[in-house]
């Protein structure tokens, strides 16, 4: 298999497992006690994204691909599911307003919608947004930072070179450590109070992934059994449960700075076959849909339970499993009927436009 055609099947499976961990982070259950660091799944996404994009686009960015062409392709990849999740979230908020369960001035809703359509954080001035940069679909904060990192990767060649990254990453690590200590948590970026820390979180981890890929392509490849790779991901999520409270921040920060990048590096060359390989591929294909659709599903479940039982009962392990199953089914349906067809159409139009311009 040529390097350009290499499929990181185990990393695909880990991405799907991380998406399911994110669901557990948004529903109170016993998992919160077992895996108090479950939100580190997002950090795994960031490192993996840097690795995969360096693999897919690094050479082309260094030769013929323009920044505009690269960012257009990234928007084609990210925007369809982003706007679907945001639209569903906006509709659910509108339904609550119509029922009298929320008070949202129409002007404010319109402003937030405008920023949402533009894939930008909304202004932090409205009480009903609860300080969320993307109140229609909360996880979109990480996609915004992802696009910023993508732009940096394409715009600055030194961020694709090993020598520069070996200087840049320690500085980024210090920034991440500073904001983590200042915020008192590693889980930064999803609300405005920790937005700068979220940027530091993304920048370090994304470009750590880029550096890992540089070593991988130079032949530094290790063979980690797939089962151990999955086990290590869950150790990351649950590990701080084994530490004293005073050491939890140190544990989580060490996971971000060292351990999660190591998992990506060690699992990049892991192999599986047969049904496990197919499962990993499916999980990888559905992971983004699961990530973007589970919040609207979760909110809808809350509205249903509120209507049936008079209170929001979206909690517990059973509800976590229900939302995970529904999000997976929804992601599968959307993947085949909406996301892939729309992306293929947009890609073909982009190619046709490029050809005609020549």
C-alpha cells in the first residue's frame, strides 16, 4: 500500500470510541465517577486531526495546493454536518420559545443565527446562550478551532516542518499549562470564560499530531496491538479516578501533553482485520455525525421526558446508552443520505470550476 493510500483503521475506530465518550460527558451517570476525564476524548480528536491532515494534505500544501483550495475542501468536509446539527438545535430552541419554556428575543436569535451560518462564535452578550460560543450545537466550538488550526497549517510552512515544530510545541505546551492552571480544568473552550484556553488546547494538540505524522512518514512506526490502543484510550478517560484530587490536574495535563499524542503515534500502525476492521471503519465514518448530532438528540429527549414526566430526566446510564444508540443510527442515516452525497456534489462542482478556470 502506498503511503498516500494508507488507511489508519485502528485510529478510525478510536475516533468512533472517542465520539461515544463525548456523549457520556454530557449526560450525568455513573460513568462520571468511573471516567472523570472522559472529556479528554476531544483532545484525542485534536491530535488525530493534525496527524490525518498532515498525511492527507501536507505534501500538496508544500507544493501546489493554495490556502484557499485547502480551506474550501475543509469547509466542504465540515460544514454540512455542522449546519445540520446547528439547524436542529435552533429548531429545538425555537420550539421551547413557542411553548413558553424559554425567553429568547427574536433579534438575539437572528444575530446568533447569522453568526452560526457563518461558522463563527456568537457575541457573548446574551443570557440565554449560557456563555456558549455556539449555543445551537455546543460541540461546534471545537470545529471552529479546528478550522483556525487548518488555516494556520496551510498558511505557515514552518508549522509543517519538524525543526520548527520542535521549537513551537514547547511554547504551546507552556501556554496550555498556564491556561489549565488558571482555569482549574483541562476542559476549556466550550464556553467564553475558557475560550483562550481552548485555543491553546487545540494549537498544541493539533500540531503535536502534525509532528507525530512527520516522524511516522520518516519511518518511526511502532506496532501496538489494537486492543491495547482501545484500552489506553479508556485509561485516559478514567485514569484520574485513580488519583487524589490534588493530582487530577497534573494527570489530565500529562494526558494532553504526552499520553494522548503517544496513543496516536503508537496506534497509527496498528492493524486489525475482518469484522473488527469493518467495525473500526464504520465507527470512523460515523464519528463526526455522532459528535454533531448527539446534542440535538439529547435536547429532544429532554423535551420529551419533560412533557411526559413533568421534569427533565435525561440522566443515568440507560439514557446515555439510548442517546448513543439514537445518535449512531442518526449518524448512519445522515452519512448515506445527506453528508456523503452533498460533499460529493460540492467536490465535483469545485473540480469542474477549477477545470474551467484553467
